[in-house]
């Protein structure tokens, strides 16, 4: 009996030891699962904080772009008398034409073709109200016009920013001269910020005294005692060495909450907290439990809001799981709070499943071992196949790299050949001109007047061809390097067509070609110099490939808000392969004309790039022996005189 009892005691001790060992293993496994769960949750919160940070970075970037545009305007027009006039500026200044100190300025009546849903408003306090505010000061009349012109330049960019940052309620530029540029449009008497220009906390915080580094500043606002309902991002603007005001984006706090997203677990909270620990906004699954006013209300005793590298402030089985991720673009933190034991239920479920799986594995160990062996063999085969595929992929990548290298080498050779052709085209006329001018210098006294005149005409024609080639080459190179300023203005298309016909008249007369102008009397919004270069090149091509005594037509038609201009000839035309080569441009695209005229293929390349600068499209339609139609599109506009007449009628 004593031996059996001893055996029973040993069995019980063994069972207890097994239970203890199993408990230790289960605790270790559960701890690892808790840690993995917490790390996964931390990663999700970091992702949400990164998404919110990215939206804030976009907002800051667009404010930076607005600030750079304002600084560039003053660099481009440093003197008030250099500022160009525009319809918006004229309308703004015309709202108080006599400079009445009791009357303000505004764009309450936008000039055509502007609409209130396309552009914002500019409003300004009456000059008589400026002395009452010690912060505000207004420049003289010339400086006031210069600042108003700069604000007008900002309005289209504000409209673009409003589309890119859709969560923004409004964009503003508040000036220390008592001016307010605001988007979207609102009537000046309803612009609630106008009376607060110079004193609004967001713009006071952006001033040099509070913001010496001139960086972006976030300011929260709302009714006292409540959560903030608005966040204002402000960026100071310094013009010609003086603090002129601030640019701002007003973002509803509700938009920040939506950007954070909702929480999925019951009793959990996702909060946005400022530097002092005050809760800005947040979301919770428990709608009956209000959000805390301060993060210190829910932090464990002795805990700080400053988190470790992993962002965790508190974690574990019996502690609240708190994660704090600081934002880079704002002085705030995204804080996630889960109550104690939030991860316990899924961990216990995972442990029970693991135990059940272990018991089942013991019962079928042989079957599992066989399956594992087969799986190992399959993995080996899969690995071998993956290695072969990786090797094949590497070989394909190497082949692609070689092909790219060959293409780059080909492009370099084409570029060298391109400039060689240009230098050849330049060298020939220059050599001829040098020879003929030397002949004139040596024998002019002995030559007849008609011979001298013939020499002069020949030299002039060669000089004109060289000038056209150099003009196209220089303008094309400037476009490629973005060195040509894009300055669109409103002008009648008939003037540019007439100038282009005059430029190519000598070449057309030499081949007895008639150029018919049927472009009409439409007005366009474009860069006049660029459109002149486009038409001149298309007409020269039409003359070049037309037969002796042919006709070239210049026509236009309205397509919605754009004007299509077409140059049509009845010349030699092009095969499909030649048409494709002409659209690509380059040296190979050049063909001799009907009388052997030569070129470099640069003209259509320049035309395509200049049309693209206007947001248009170049089209070529051609049939061999029947001629070619070259067309392009540019923005339509309205007659400025008609616009002024409509404005006067509206004012009356």
C-alpha cells in the first residue's frame, strides 16, 4: 500500500509540475500575443496619424505656394508703377473710385467672365477705420494699388488650393493694411473676419513677435467652455522686408475628426490632443460616455504624455493601452486609449484554439509528420521554382536596362545629329553671305546697280532664313528649359493672323501663293508672341509644301470655351508614316519643299510645345497629293471693350 501511495504522490507531483509548466508556457504565449496585438494596434494608429499629417502637409505646402507667389509678385514688380492692370484689379479699385475714407473696397461685383463660384472676394476696411487700430497701417495710393494687385494674383491660386484641400472651410489673406482676400466668395458685408483683421488670434500668433522663425502656426478657436470647432493654419507673409500679414486656411475640427477615422473596439477612444494635453476632438464607440476634457484625466498616476520610441505610454493585461503619436505638421498628438483587458478576450480565444490544436496534433502525430514531410518537399520545389523565376526576372530586368541604355545612347546620337544638321544649315547661308558680301566689298564700284540690288536681295533672303532658324531654335530651347515667361493677354486673333501673313509674305510671293485670311474677329486669352510663332511656322510649312500659284487658307471656329485655328494647303500632303514622323518632330521629320526648300524639323516641335503651354492640342490631317490641315486650340475670351460696356451698364 505504501508503494502505491508513493506512486500516487509521484503522479500527482508530476501532474502538478506539468500543470505549472503548461501555465508558464501559456502565460508566455499570451504575453507574446498581447505584445503582437499592441504592436499591430500601434501600427494602425501610426498610419492614421501619418494620414492626418499628410493632409496637413498638403495644406502647409499650398500656403507656402501662395506665399512664394506673393513674394514673386513683388520681386517681379518691385515698383508700384510697374504693376500691370487687370479686370479684377480695376473692379476692386473702382468700388471706391474717389478714395472715400468712409467707404471700403470690395469685389462684390465681379467683372465678366468671373463667377462667384470660381473666384473669391477681396474686401478692405475704409481708410478712416485704419487709425483706430494701432496694428493696421495703409500705404500710399501707389503702394495700396500694388498690394491690391498682389492680392488679385492670389485669388486663382486660392481657388486651386480649395479644390486640393477640400476639408478647408475657407482660405484667407489678412493684411496689416486692412485688406482681406477670401475664398470661396462671400459678400464683403458678410465677411466676419474683416472687422478682425490684425487682431484675429491666428494672425497675431503668426506675427514676428510670436513667430520669429516665420513657420506655420496652428490656432484653435471655439466657444469658451466647449471643444474647439475650428483650426486655423496661418503662415506669415513678409514683403520687401516688412511683415505684411498672414495667409490662412480655416479647417473645421469636424474635418480633422473625420480624417482620424472611427474606433472599432467598444470603450476605446481615438483623440487629437494639443501640447497642453487638452483634447481637441476625437471619437468613441461609447456614445453615452463623453470625451475627456484633458488627457491627464485618463492617464495612469505618474504617467506622462511623452511616449517612448514605440509611442506607448501604458500597456499590459491590467493597464489601459495608451498610444501617443506626435504629428510633424502640427503641435498635436494622436492618442489611442483602450481600457484594461481590451485585448484579453481575443488572446484567450487564441490560447484555447492553440491548446485544442496541440491536443489534436498529439493524436494524429504520424499523419501530421507525413504531411509536414510532403509540405517540406513541396516548399523545396517551390523555392527552386521561385529561384528560377527570380533568375529569369533578373535577366529580363538586365535586358530592359540594356535596352534603356541603347535607347539613351540612340537619343544622344540623335541629339548630336540634330545639332550637326542645324550647324550645317547655318554654315551654308553664312558662307554664302560672307562670299557675297566680300564680292560686294571688292567689286561694288565696278558693278551695275541692278547687280548690287540682286546681291543685296540674295543676302537679305539668306539672312531672313538664318534669322527664322535661329528664332525657332532659341524659342524651342527656352521652352525646353522653361525659360520663356508665359504671359497670356486678351487680344483679337485677326491681328496675329495678319502679322503672321506679313512675316511669310516674301516666301509666298516668291512662289506666287495666295494666303486667304478667314480667321474671323474673335478674341483669345493667350501669349501673343507664342501664338505668332505658332502661326508663322504653320504658314511657312504650308507655303513650303504648296505648288507654284497655290492657295493657303487660315480659318477658325469656336469649340466650347476654346478656339480652333486651322492652316490648310493643297500641296503635296503626307503619307501616314510621314505624318507620324512629323508629329514626333526632330531632324528626321524635315523634308524638302516643292522647290527644294530645306529645314531642320524644329518648327513643328516648337509649335507643339507652345500649344501645350496653352493647354491646347496640335492636330495634323493630310492626304498624299491633296494637301495638309494643321490645327491647334487656344482659350477663347471676350472683347475687353464689350466687357467694359457691360460693367458700366451694371454700375448704372
